[in-house]
C-alpha cells in the first residue's frame, strides 16, 4: 500500500487555528473531540480504549459505577506494600 511520509521542522501548534486543524483531520477521516475533559461517560471510556489505555478505561469504568451506587472512592486500587 503506498503512503506518504511528511517531516515538519519546529512546528508549533499554537501557530495554527484549532478549527483549521479539526477541519483537516475530519477531511482525512478522523473524529475530533476537544479532549478527555469534554467527554462524558462511555465516550470517555471508548476514547481510553481506542488509545490502548485499557487499565485507565477499567479504572474509569469502576469509578463511574462506584459513583452511581453511592460508594465514591470504593473503586480506588489499593497499593500493596
């Protein structure tokens, strides 16, 4: 499969308009969200899974369930000495 490799020297993302970056990524078939803080519930869990952060996704799921059943903090992993 052919591909194109592009190298950019010393680019600062602050030099680009966020809307232009999002438009370009969406044009290439990507979905864009502002960031984890803007995501809620299962959308955040899916984002973590997509990024390969399975352990964090599991912890976040347990945190959400603990809050729903009225036991916040019960999800925290206990450190073993």
